[in-house]
C-alpha cells in the first residue's frame, strides 16, 4: 500500500484542485481490502455511462438495499434469510448470505435506476458531461 500512496504524494505537487480525489483514494487504500468475492459482479461500459451487474440468484427486491452517499454506491443485502416454513435444506448450493459491496463513483456519474431480473441486479449509471467540459467553439475577435 505504501508504494501506491507514495505515487499519490509524488503527483500532488504536479496537480491543482485534485486534493479531494487524492484524499479519496488514500482513504480507500487505508481500508482493509474485502477478501470476499461474493456476490460476483461485472462493470460494463456503455455509450451513456456504466452498468454494474451483480449476480443475486435467490434474492428478491425486498432482500437488497442500494444507497448512494458521498460518491460511494453501496449494495447490501438484508440479514440472511431463514426459511419461513419448516422445510429442511439437504444441500445448499445457492448461496443467499449477507453481503455488502461498495463502489466509488465520480462526481459526474448519476445513478439512474436499478432492476433485479432473472437473478441479475443491474444498476444503470449515467455519465453526465457538464457544460463547462463540453466542446465549445471560441470566436476570434
């Protein structure tokens, strides 16, 4: 981790106005990495932005919460569901355990919607280009 932090420290004198971004990445590197790869996910780049796809076999809409706060999108299951009836599971091959998955998103990313269909949660993220960053033609006087 120290190597990556030193790269950020070397870049600080060469950058103006990126303090928040460097602080954000340093905070990420200070946190212990999550060793779990559950649930599996994809990040897909689209022509409008990005999609986060998370495989959630056996989960329903009411089993999952999605929050966005301070540039972090959090996808979290509610506590592990127990069987409501008195059935006994002889083999549990479909994991339906508690999870919490977080992704950092930039300021120009807007979370539009989420859909859970056929065991796949898809979160649609749109990249918004501010007017001041769009191409503009400067007239010469």
